[in-house]
């Protein structure tokens, strides 16, 4: 089985599982999307739009950001 076609592709669930396994930290899909945007990677369209314009959105902590970037490197995304 040739896995080279999957290089650079990982689901959010795979990234979450890798981060928990490696660091013990739980990360949300929101945090993964924030880091993808920060790295300049393509993020899919959000269908769950905010109801108000000034809604507060939680920001990813630096330790979780490092863990997500480590997962991106593991999966060959960056």
C-alpha cells in the first residue's frame, strides 16, 4: 500500500489524536484552524457563522500551538 498520496493530508481528528498521544493536551478544531490560518494553509469554509459581530473567540495557548505545529510536521502538512 502506497501512503505517499496521503502525505500532507490529515483530518482534524487525526491531528487531535496525535496531540493527545504526544503531549496529553486536548485541542479543539477551532485551535487547529487558527494555527492553519497562522501558517498560511488552506482552511475550509465555515458554515457555523457567528450570530453577532462582536462575539469573543478563544485563542490558542502557546503550548497548544507548539503541539499542533509539531503534529503538522509529523503529518507532512508543513
